[in-house]
C-alpha cells in the first residue's frame, strides 16, 4: 500500500505514483493522460455535432474503426489525421501549444 502521508498537491501525488518528470514511467503516464484528453475532446465534439462515428469517419475521410480507436484512447494517432478529423469532420479549428 502506497503511503500518501505528507502529500499536499496533485503534482506531488503524480510524482509519487509515476516518478519525476523525464523518467520513463512518468513519460508513459503523461502520454496516456494526453491521449485520454484527446479522446474525450473528440467524443464530446462528435456528440455535440450529433454525429455517429461512421458519419464522422466518412466526412473526415477515414474509417469508423480509426475514430473508435481514438475515442477509446487506443493505438497511435497521426497528427495530420487528427487535425483532419477535427477540421474537416467537425468544422473545428485546431491549435497546438508546445510547452
């Protein structure tokens, strides 16, 4: 059982669970967290547009299985395809921020 005594912030909790920034386990956690965020954003945007995965796939020029993979945070996503899904499929503008 992990001891959480003395932990006061979310950042301290993440470091305790997944290691310091730059470690392999922390990088894996950060990647999966980002994938989860993207998957939820896509699901919400698609539902707001009242579209099925199939409809979105057709409009974006991809496959339903690819939309499903993204929405379930599985597999690798090509950035160009993700942008096309949001921009062509959902009429959303995509902006990137690098920290």
